[in-house]
C-alpha cells in the first residue's frame, strides 16, 4: 500500500497487495485504527466537504467556475484534501462505506473540472485567475503548488492500486505532465517552488505504477534542480548543497524528511551510490543527534541556520527546524506531526532498500509514541505540535504554525488537541492516511521471502514463491512480549520468513514448532524451510527500562525517561497529589515498577506504578535562584502512562524526562 517496489531493481522487498492485511485484537494500534475507520476518516470527510468548515472540496468547484464564491484556506489545502482521499480509499476497500464512495466520486469530478488542460491544478491560483488574468502559476515560492501536485499524484497511484480504476490516475498523469513540461521549459520556476517536496516521492510512485521511464527521469531531474543553490538557497529548504553532497539533517523538518524520502525512492530504482551515501549519513546524523525519544522531529519553532560557528553572514531563520546536534528542548519542543510521519516514510524506504531491522525499529517508535500522541482518544481532535514536556504557569505563550499575529493562542498549560485548525490543517489528513495504511507496515515480501516487521494481532494473505500463504498473528504486544504466528500454505513451499528482533530487545527468542532459531541477519531472525503448517513463537523481553541522554543534551542532564518495550512513558499531573508539580519528582536509580493493566483510554497498555521521591527544594515565582533546601526528599507514589495517550484527561502538566535520584 505504501509503495509498490515489486519491480524496483534495488529494493529487497515490497509492500503487500491492497486489501491483504488486517489488524485485530485489543492492542493499542488495533484500537487506534478501529477508531480511525469508525470516527477519524468519516469525521474528517465531513470537514473536507462542508463548505462551512474547511471548504476543501468547495474550493475545486470555485476554481472550476461551477459555483460562485471565494476560495478559502491555506494554499496547501488542496494537498490536505488529496491525503484524506487516500485514507478514504484504503478504508473504502475494506468497508464499502457508501458515504466514502460518494465522496470519492464527487472528489474525482471536482478535481477533474478544476484541472487545467496542461495538467496544472491549484485552486488558489486558478480561482485568483478568474478575478485577475495576470496571476500566473509558480509565481510564489510558498504557494505549495508542487506539494499539492505531489499528493495528487501519490493518491492517484494508491487509488488505482486499491480499486483498479483510472479515475484519479488520469488526473495524476496529467499533473505529472505539467511538472515534466515545466522542468523543460522553465526549470528555474520548479527549482524555486519546490517547498515541501512531496512530488519527488510521487513521480517515482507514478513510474512504478505505469512502468513509464519518463517519470523516473523526471524524479532524477527534480532532485538535480532542488539543491546546489549555494548562498541563494538555505537550510530551511535543504537546497544549499546538491542533494548527493548533503550529509546532515538540516532545516525545516517536514521539508527535509520529504526530500530525503524522495531521494530514497530514486535510490530504490537506480541504486545511485552517491544518494545512498548521502542518505546513510543524513540518517545517522538525525538518529544520533536530532531525534526525540518519541520519534518527534523538528525541535525548534524557529532555529538559526547555519549555526554554531559557520558563516554568520548568511544566517537565516529556519522554521520547524532540525537545530544543531543535541539541541532538543523539552517544554518548547515543536515536533510538527507531519515531521514524524515524514520520518516514518523515510524509514520505510530505507528498510526496503537495506533490509536492516534498525529502520523497522524506528517505524515502531513512531507507531507507538509519536503517532497516537497526535490524535485524541475521541478520534477527531489533533495536535499540530507535540512537546515532550508541558508545564503550568509558563510566562510566555507558545507559538503554533499558521496562527496569524492576532490569534489568541490557548495558554501553554492548557494546550489541547483541536478538531479543525483553520490556518493549517496539513497534519490531520496525514495522520489519517498513515493510520489507514497501518497494517501494511507490519509485513513486506519478496519472491521467496516474507518479512514480519511489526507484531500486531491480525492476518496477512499473500504468496511465497508463488504459493498462497496465510500468516496470522495473536499477541497482546506491547503489553506482553509473546507473539504466536501461524503460517499456513496452500501446498508445501520452500521459502524464507524473517522476523524482526527489536534492537532494544537483543534477548528475543524465536522458535518454530518448538525448535529454536539461531540464524539472524541485520536484525531479523531468518527461518528458511519448507512451509505448509507451522507455528512461530516470538518471545520478546518487555520490561521497563530507564533511559539516559548524551551529556550534550543539556535539558536532559540528570534526568531519565522510562521506556517499556517500544512504549515511551510520561508523568502527567493527573497522577500526582494536588499541589505537587512534575518538577518535584525524583526517580530513584533503584526504582521498582509495579505493572498494572490499563483500562479505559489506556486499554491494551500497561501502566507503571512506583514509590519515588518528592524533592523539597523549590524556587518560587518571582525568584530565579535560591539556596538549596538541605531537607531529605520524602516518599511519593506515582504512576506513569504511555506518552501516546497524554493530554486526554483535560489540561495539566506532563513530562517524558524526570529528575534522577542516586
């Protein structure tokens, strides 16, 4: 579903076919997806088609001239509409929901009517041209035209793969034709207007869908036009250096991750060694110096680039930025939702390219922490930014992207998810499509191999060496670490099944029908045998672990985070006695955790209870420093909850990192 690399020359594996995977049971991810099917995607469709809400659909009718009105919303709202349509397509294939079917039909008609004969479609520009014929495409660098076109092309490919219909693929091919002609006739315009480049991934996927070499050539040309601008470029859009010479994760994190994912898509088709070298270096820089424990990316609302002793003559403000190495603040952490989802897209492509389990580990990090944290348990309220710490009485207002200067931002200690963000609704439909496609992150396949990347109760129907097989998982993971996998083949078939050994759990044990498996490769247990009917048992040691940070990460000095299995935990003020702030909590080095089964909003998880310490020394408001109180800390009971579910019990404090007591 995510990508179709079945014919990609340098991919080790590909996604399973559409409608071949299911997720079930009571695991957190199963519940997340069930809510998405039942609430998230339908409620978002109502927003998209309600002219009194987002006006996303209405904008296409206005641009086409079929209805009167004023086009509304940000310039990238078209792309947000396409992302939602992609999510709806995936779910419609499973449910046959008549409302989703009607919306998809209406969307195809409206987009086709608004698309120009040359393939260009951008409702902001086209609607403006109806009032002023001097308005031209690609006139503004931040009009997000190529971003919108990229999401249309990607959606067209996914829709065709799921349904077999060409209704949207035709529009995607026309849009790619526009990009192709503009690259030839006005490459400078394409190089200027490549903000948030979803179109690099898109045209590669169109190449995979159609088999037409011109789209791969287009992707390579787009990458050439992206970088190498020197002082005329900037880290905000990652275009100072040519893409093959880039070695660091820099600038606007969403734009960066989309670019890197596009580079990886081209590498999957061409095997370009320079692209692969660049990607490996960028990845290592990102995960070793710029990534939050939760999978959050883009620490700073506004960073300075370049930074730390570089050419100060060209310093520029960089939004949603990867800052300098180890610059990972907590209370002011930005972490736009789309950045973590872009990171997931990059990890998926590098997994297909290398077969290295560390990339599946990072996908798991996002799926259990960053992703569920973006959306409320009601299934229809969203975070645009995702801090790792929230405090009371912050003496300044935290900013949010898209808010005009006169917007009244909620107080920092009452940050809550929102159902609709008037000025920036890019994240919710991205969240929706990732959750819709979630089952397809669990598996991938090659001709004679099946890969199990994620452990989720459910079923996959696929083939091994051309023979139909069914793989069924039963597990309470991540609450428990035992996974039972039943493999049934239509007839005996020789092949290989690979099962991920989490990098954080080297003690994982894998057995087939009671026989221990001791063969491994790049973070996967490798089982090569004749399959007909077999049971694989995976035993993963899922225990609480105290995590510390590098000493350069100054805001985490003297602090620890708690992780159990893949799940990052946090302390919320809802779990503390009245009048006790999160800054008072000391976690002893020898702490002993009592595991409690989660109920209500925490169903499918384990909660962690412990006796810790309350520190006596507090600096009151109005003072900056105070002499240390020599009194001993006092006992304090606490309970930690999964970070991905924080903020669902009303406003309050929260922290992933808490002070350590020796």
